[in-house]
C-alpha cells in the first residue's frame, strides 16, 4: 500500500472510531429498575452518565485526526502513540462503565429512591460495545501512524509564507541573507521598494 493510502486508511479509522465513541456516549448503556419499593423506580443511564471520560477521549481522538495530517516525523509518531493510549483508555472506560456495581453506584447517586428499593435489576445495552469498538479503531489508527507514519507525506507547503524555505533560498541564488534580515529590509526601503507588494 502506498503512503497516501496508508494515511487515508489511518484517517478513516480515526474518524470512524471517534465517531462511534461520540455516538455511543449519548445513548443508553444501562437501565436500572427497582421493584421492591411502593412504586417501581427506574433509571436510564447513558454512556455520558456512566463515564464522561469516554466521550472526552472521543473528542481527543477526533482532534488527533487533524494532527495526523499536520505533523511529520517524530511528532506524527507521538500522535500515533497518543492515539493508541486514547483508544486503550476508551476501551477501559467502556468496559468498567458497563460493570454492574458501577452502574448501581451511579444510579444510586442520581436517585436516593433507588437506595430504598429492594434488589434492583440492571440491564445493559450494546452501546458500550460500540464505544469499545471505536476505541479499538482509534488504537489501530494510532498503531498504523506509529509504525508507518514516517513514510506518509505531510501537509503541502502551498500555504507557507512566501519567501521562506528552501525554494526561495535556491531562487535567490543562496545569497546568504535571511529573508527577514533587518538590514536587507532597510536597504530595500532606501531603494524605494514597497515591502508589502509581492
């Protein structure tokens, strides 16, 4: 696979993974029902209720998508390592958030009536696994960037400031003066040249 396709695959994995995590964070992960009280009491808990960290890490994974394109070399490898950690963190928080004792603790904090009820029943949905899958995709994108990212192209130099970089030095014949050399700028003003006209 060529480097551009590898970068596109990593970006797709990152975008889909972060999207799954953010989608799952707003959905119902668990429902708690207590039938031992005078009236049945229920509590529906979303992923954000059970673990806000997964959603926050999903946003961080989405931000890392832009960093994959904006960086090169060791910085891109660092972004890849960060993505692996983000994906692992999302996986850990998704699994622990759907654990029955944790669900009961969160439900009891949100409603004191659930503490008075008998033995509550906990039912979990599959949304926590969607978040887990998103974490796995983010970790895969990070592993791909960590291992293969050094071969990927960086952002285009099209948006760099004119007169900087290797191309302008070669065009000027390697005069040795830096483009922002104050002495050179003053001399151009003495000659009547407009420094704002390019």
